[in-house]
C-alpha cells in the first residue's frame, strides 16, 4: 500500500497498482541488463506500473549497500551506481 494512502482517492490508488506506463527497458543498455539478470531481475520490453517500478527500485537501492553480494555476483560497483542513476532518471522523467 502507498504510505499514508487513507486520503488518496481510490482511482489514484488503483492507478498505482494497475496502470502500466513506465517504460524501463528503453533506459537500459546491455550492460545494465546483465547486472539486473545477475540479481535475478528481468526487465521485459513492456510498460510497468508505478508499484512494480517501486519494488524493483527498492531492491536495487537495498542491494547497493551489499558489497559482498555485488562481489559474489561479479558486479562492478561503479557500473551499478551508474545504473542506479538511470533509475533515478526514470523517476524524474515519469514524475514519480
């Protein structure tokens, strides 16, 4: 649920969970795709809901601090941070 969503109209809450409009795939290059796959995150060439994007982004932000996991998965930390910036750009572009 959206935090503090008691005052949010039902149609806006419904849109958060059901309206797919975020085109994540168009922002990703092959390198970012490989990083995501190593983390078992598959981004399909389709629109995502705000809710789906929030879940993916939260997992990526949490994983940023897990240096051992990144090393274990052979993920370059600098490239990972660059990819996080791409996800920040998606947030800006879609006004999330």
